[in-house]
C-alpha cells in the first residue's frame, strides 16, 4: 500500500472515531459506486451526514479542506443519490461536511470539522 493510501486510511479512521465521539453513528465507510466514493456516511438521528475526509501530512501546500472544490462537491452529491437509492432511502435531510485531518509524521494530529461545507 502506498504511503499516501496509508495516510488516507489513517485520516478516515481518525475522522470516523471523531464523528462517533461527537455522537454520530457511522452507517457506511468508503462506499463505492460507478460515480465515485463516499468516505463516511453517518447520521445524528435527525439527518444524514455525508463526510468528505481530506488528510494531509502537513499544511505547507494549503489545508486539506481546500481540496474540496465545486467539482468534487458535485460528484459527492451524485454519489450520495446513488447511496440513497442503494439503501432504499426515499427522502431524508442531508448535510455535507468536510473533515480536514492533518497528521504530521512526528507531530500532533488535528481534525477540523466543517459542517454544512457545501
């Protein structure tokens, strides 16, 4: 497994644990379809919370959340529609969040949670 894949997996694990500590229930992780992938799908009992997780080993080239642009957000929305159909969910309120994880090799790990990011 490539170093970037290991870093990404670690970030997703940290993000899922963070969400659970915030009281959310994780429903799916790394759900894939022909349109793409959803990193984490969770619920707070009121709404579906679709989370894009971006992990970096530092912020030298910008923060992780900056990687979620309009095109990426549109793709996540399309994949979310496929998730809803695959799980036979007819309607629910949906919030799209971004979790920015910075896991420096020899430093602290930080998780920033941007609720309703797009």
